[in-house]
């Protein structure tokens, strides 16, 4: 993996022994949703987080965006302590959640109407922003669909528009929570390539939460495996496959070996959880 950064560069995302209980009672009972999370992500790095359902992946996202504060530990993003919602990030989820009464281009423009410093200049710079949104939509293959409404687009097209909306204000970090989970295999792979190209060009940080191990290995620099609740990172796997990566790579032995290795880790976590549950029920 080529890395122009020296080890002295401060990490872009820095979790220091972070624990989160969802309320005071759970905290008093030592019942944590995530525990002992130590994570350092380099500037421009693409990481993926995989793990069984209910392992705290979404909780981790809430901590990273500042929507939840840790019960213990510290989080810094881009050198700043996280004390509230992080403004330098863009987000896309499994459901594209486009506003049905807005055209595609107007949906993409939404963050520029809400987020400073764009909000105060939105009216005066609207023409320039519209141009930016149209260029971005063309880049992801939605040229000709800019003035259509969400209900006129397929699921894959809606998700492309949703990614454009997450990137229009040029955030330093993109958070993706199962963004391609609801799409068919061909559409999903198309979107992997679109995301790969946007990231290669702009090198924003990406945190991708996914159930799809192939997706994580194809896209990420580093894959983290989370354990069952309380979630903690139990495996860190650097993906040293050369870039740029093409889809053909996903059929090679070196690729499938990594996928199988990760699957083995998750299988072990699941069987341990089942064994623990069984032991608890017989206790």
C-alpha cells in the first residue's frame, strides 16, 4: 500500500479507549453498546467495518459523527475533540431518503442550503452550486436525470444521487452505513466502482459499515471486524491489494482468500456468541 504520510502525521480519526452505554442505568449496570475502542485512521484512508448484526456498527457511526458522546474515552476528528455533531462529514445510508418533491439536482443541493459557509451565500451563488451539482451527477452516470424526481429513478440511481448529496459540500469524511445493501449485485458493483473513482480523485476519508465482505475487501485500505455486543474491534486487516482495483480482482485467489479469512473471524464470533447464549440459558 503506497503511503505518502509519515508515521508522525496525526491521525484523522482518533478513538482513545472509547466506551458507550446508552443511558445512566445501563452505565451503572456496566452494560455497554461498544467498549474499549481504540482506532487511528490516517488522513485520506478508506476503512470498512464488518461484523455480525447487532455488534454496534451503527453505534460506532453515531460516535464518529458526534451524534452520541462516549461514556468514557476521547474522540478526535481532524485534530479536534468531538463535542457535538461533526460538520466536516457527509453521510449516506441504505435508504437513499431523497425528498420526493425535489428534483435530483435540488436534492443534491440540499447540504449547501443548510451547511455553512455555503448557506449564507446560497442565493447569490446558486448558479455556481447548481453547476457543481450537475457536474457531480454526470460523474456518477446521472447526466440527463438531473431534473427528474426521485420516483422517476431506479434504486441504484437514487443511491448515486444520495452519494452526490453527501459529497456536494466537499466534506473531509464520508460515512456510509450499508449504502448498497438493498441493491442487486450488478448495481452494487457499479456503485463500488463509482465510489472507488470519487475517492481516488478526492481522497476524503471514508468509513464504510457493511455486511458485504467482498465490498469491504474491494474498497478499503483496512477492514475492522467487530465482535458481538458489546461491540469492540477484534481484528484489523490491512488490504494490501494494489490499486487501482478492478472488478476482475474479486475473482482472484488472493482476493477470495482475504474474504474467507474475514468470514472465518465472523463465523468464530457468531459461534462463540451462540455458545455463550446457550451456556447462559442453562445456568
